[in-house]
C-alpha cells in the first residue's frame, strides 16, 4: 500500500484529483476487462468522459499479455479498469508514465510510485466490484453522475457480489433507484417462467435446466398452467405459487440450501422498462464471451438497436452454455480427494469454461469444499479457471500461482475464483503439478 492512503475513500479522492489534473488536454486510452464487470466499468467511464468532453479511445481485453503492455503508447494517459493489479512490474518495465488503475483483484506486487491505483485489496479487502469502484471514482469527479449507478449494480451482479452488499454497495444501490422483490433466484424474472426455467443455469436445476420436457412436468406438478397469454413471469407469481415453485426446485436439489435458491430479485430501468438486473448482466457477459464487446457497450449506453442484437447473441450463448454443461457432466474427469479437473480441450470455448465451472460449483453436484478446475483450449494456449464448492478453505489463487510459476504462464483472480493461462505444450506438466499440489495439501490438512 502506498504511504498516506489509509482508506478506499481517500484513495478515490486522491486519484480523482490527480486524474483531472493529469488528463488536462491529453488523450486517454481506456483498457478494460471483457466480462460484465469490465464492460460496465468501461461504460461508466465512457459516459463520464463524454460529459467532461475528454478525448479517449477504448480497448476491451480478455487478459493483459506482457507484450501488449510494452506496445502501449507512451504519449497517452493509460487507464486500466477491472484488471492490471497483477501486471505492475510489466507496466514499470514498459516505462509508461501516466498510469491509473481501478481494480479489485488481488495485488501481489509492490505498487510503484508512478502508478495511481484504487484497489480495496490494499486496505481492508472490502467486497466491491470493479464497476462499483469505477462508479465511486466517476462520482467523485462528476458528483451529478448518479445515472451510472445502475451500471455499477450490473457489474456487481456480474461478479456475484449481490449477496455481500456492504455500506459502499448500499450507497450505489440507493443511487441506482433499484427495485427489489424476494423470490426464486431464476432469471429473467420478467419473462415467461417456462423459458426462464429451461435456460436457468444459476441455480442449475437437475432434470429441468436445458430440458423443456422436465420444465413442463415440474410446472404441471405445482398446478401452474399457461393462460391464453402463456405462462406467467416469476414476478407475476403470488406468494403461494412462489412457495410451490421453491419446494419443487428444492426436491430436485436436495443438497441445496435455501439461500442458494431464494434471494433478492433486482429490477432496474433500462430502455424505459423494468428489466431483471441479472438478465441484463448475463446479456452483457454473453456479448463479450462471444466476442461482441461493442454490442455489450452499446447495450449499456442504451442505444435502441443494441437490445435486439444483444438478445440474439444471448440466445446463441445460452445454447453454447447448455451444450457445454452437458459435455462437462458426461466427460471423463480427473478426480482426487476434494478436487475435480475438467479438461475440456477444444470441446468448450475458452471464454465459457469459467462460467461452466462456476455453475457446477453452485449446482450441489459436488460435495462442499471440492475445488473444480476447468481447462479449455484457446489457439496455442490453455485457459484455466478454478472455483470452490460452498465455503472454501483454500486460496485458489495461491495454488495456481505456485504452479504457474513453474509452467511459465500467467495467473490472476481472487481467493475463491482464480484463473490462469498456459501454453498447450505445458498441459500435461500443469495437470501433474496440480494433482501433486492438491494431494499434498490434503495430506497436510
């Protein structure tokens, strides 16, 4: 942590002041992560810089490769959003002069004096998304900027932080004019229930997700029949119908806890209509994962034509997701004491492997405490993602970092959700090292 910066609020105030001074008459290059949190962060920043009449350009990145950082222009202000906390040495070696970072991922290196950073990992590890941090920063430089709060909420939901809303996030929720209703955590809550259930992946419902026959059987069981207008949406159900639906899902997920099934349904106004925030967040994520980040940004900016485009991409994404889940369930896995390795090779897209193992980690298929590692090919590299089922006790980022150091790859992420990239030629070496590490950890425990 840099001396003199004692809190997240102080970090934000200090960096906002420096940013306004440094960017006077200079062009800004925004580099943001390609998931929902990164896209919403970028959109908040775009809206703010437009109002300030600043000159800027933007790049959306899956990850920060060393060469990419070295090739960045030296004459522009570089602003990283939702990434770069683990690339500080590369930034220093690239001799970039004016660098600002707004991120919430773990910081493993000393922060150099020439880098300005806002990151809760430096002081107290407050749970807040990259978009939440970007919103607070932008609100500091443009206080009337409350219209961007709903984008921060989407970023928060994209990073699965809606169940850990602290004081800072509460302030963002208030600014966003969000509407909440208690109910089953199936989205979109504003669309017909049969369609929502068929494609629901979080929670994943065995025999229902991806199975229209199973959907209709369950709805018949609880006497929820279609009217002339079709099936009702989730938010149209009365209390008795909602309870019957909860019971039917719990019977199919006997290991699931109530808080995994029931929670707050968030509704936000987009395109002058109340939308399910999780659906909007998922739509943004789908566009990015299918390499259409420009549509995701247009959706965030509420450009009218973007919604239909995003819906079409999202429909395609859900089909990929369902087929990926089916493949992951049926394929032969590498299993050990409290760990599973799903090496999908070219059968699951590298941009979707993290989502699929995240769904499986929340599905009650595996025992609590099991670590799931997913691997998928990406040209000459392998994307690795890891998640822990339930309340994890092991730091996944540390486990991956130790192995990646030996296999010359790159790693990043959080304690209970970490990722890495290695070259294909290191595939078997990585798996062997991972198995040895995990088996040794079990012996230690």
